[in-house]
C-alpha cells in the first residue's frame, strides 16, 4: 500500500482487561504519513476469536508521545 512505502513501525501496550474485552494503545510511526496514536478495544468469544473490534486513530502530537 502506498502509505506503507518508506517503512513503518508499530508498538503497543495493554491498557486494561475486563472479562473477555481488552483495550490496547498502539503507536504507529509511518515514514511518509506521520505518527498515529491508536486505541483498540477488542472482545473475544470463548474460543479466543475476535467478535468485536473497535479502533480509533488520531494523528499524534509530539506532546502525546511521551
């Protein structure tokens, strides 16, 4: 994909777990696009399959990266 050209890195950390739902903060740094701060909320079923995936992406400001 064109937005991935030039390389990219992603890091993440687990924010919270409640039952079968968890929240993750992701940070994507794209050579051509910039830096994005993400929130993912995921719910799994009894077999560990994803049943719900919600994602919010925001272009990150330098102050948000620390």
